């Protein structure tokens, strides 16, 4: 995975928002009205700036709630629990150090 600096990531995301808006044939002002934000707020997002609230409003107005839903997905199994449980299971099935084995 290639890591970019934060400004590059924000600019890339803003560009994706702009492209999606244009694919839906929406002007910035129309999208802003649908999202109940100022046109300048849409312009800021597309420039890689803006607030989280504005982002959520605009993403919803574009009908892309799936973008937001992807942030909410949580793993069903915590990998840390797996290692802790594996270590416990291993000790339970083997002998412990320092304890004499029963005859």
C-alpha cells in the first residue's frame, strides 16, 4: 500500500467527490442546496478542505452513504483476542514452568 501525505490524500478525496458530482451532472450550487450547505463548503471539500459535518452532508446528498458505511464496519473477531486466547489455550494444554509434573 502506498502512503501519501495528508494533503495529497485530502486532495485525492476532494477530486473523487468532484468527479462523482460531475458524473451526476450536478453544479456545485445544486449539490450545496441538496446538502443544505453553502456552495463554498462544496468547493472547499473538492479542494481537500472542509469539515466532517459538511463531508457527511455532501456524501449523503450524492447518494453515496456506502462510503460512510465502510467506516462503520468493525471486525467480528479482534485479532488481539485471538493471540491472547491462543496463549491461554497453549498454557492450559501444556505443563507450566516451575511446577512439578504429577506422577
